[in-house]
C-alpha cells in the first residue's frame, strides 16, 4: 500500500475514534411518536413523524438521537420528520391537496429530519431552521452524513451557535425597500431577547420595515450555550427583476446581515 494511502487511512481512523469518543456518552433527547405512514409502491420509504423539545434541536443531540432511531427502524428504509410540537407530528401531511393556515403552522414546526437506507448504506440528519422551506437545496439546511468523522458545522450560526428555528418570511408580508439594523442578545437557552432598533434607515415605510424586522428576529432560536451572545443584524429589503420561485429570495450573511430580494414585477396573465 502506498505511504500516502496509509497516512490517509490512519487519519480517517483517528477521526472516527475522535467522533466516537465525542458522542459516546451524549444525551439522547426524549421523543414522542406522532403519525406514521407505510411505504408507498413508488418510494418504498416508511415515514414517521416524531416530536422533541425545541431546545433539543442541537447538532450534538440530533447526532445522538440517530442511533436510537436506527435501532428502532433498522429493518426499514425510513424517513423520520422531527417536529418541535407533538400536535404537528400527529397532524402534518406532506403537501396536502389544499393547504390551510394550520398546515403551514405544522410545517413550520419541523426543524430536522433523519433518513436511513440500509440497502444503499445511506444515513443522514438534516437540520432545518425553516420547516416551510424544507427542500434539500435550501440554503438554510445543514445535512450531516452519518457516521460523523468530526464535529459538524451548521450553515447558519453565530459564534458557533446554530440557528435552529426562525419564522418563515413571506413576500406578501414584506414592507417597502430599505434597511433596518437591530441589536439583541442570545440568551443561554437560545431565545433572542432585548431586541431594539439601532438604525431605521432613511427611505419610506420605516415603521413597517422596523416592525417586520423586530418580529422576525424575536422568532429566531439558537442552540443553548453556557453564556449569552450579543448580536447586531441588518435587514436589507431590495427589489429584484429576476423572478424567484416564490417571488422572494432570502439570504443570510451571518453574523450580521439578512438580505431579502423581492420580485415585485407583475407577471402577465
């Protein structure tokens, strides 16, 4: 075996050992099973909805939860949708024929999923801060392939604290273009408190834009930590001529900016 292969294999082995030690004695979050759906002829995937506490949506705890779910459903190809509400886990249906406000509420409470396919040797966890935007290509979603070889890093984070939930941003509820800057504090339990306006911007619709930003930032939830974290976020809303699938494109440039592009061009009938 070539020397560089031996070095690579040794490094991979040491990484696996480190990951094993990292999660050997971790805390497995308590979960409750909501609804389960048998595999269809097309997908052949068993789908199960479960609920855990919102504070348990941390990368470490989700990685710890994975072996428990794998042991329970080891003989199936399984997709586990993980909600922060048992009510949502019992009632959520993927893409109902006519979605209601309650369907969107239940969808918004899904913040992670687990997938295991024994035949294909595929196993992963996805952390989804915005349950309504749950596509695999979402810029918010962090996919963690299992088993891990090192501590995973999430896409949206501030000072190593992952964003685990925030309210979905709808283009129909956005104010006019402009910026607003807010300051706040992430508490040890992950909630955001003390949100205040630092700068309203100079364009029109300042109050509506500030109200929108205040409400949205207060909805953010982070991983718990041992200390509080101060943050300052600028929301920037701007028009875009390029059409988006839902008329809006939201980009997080953390730790300090959220950029929202809105396509307000009316399309011909």
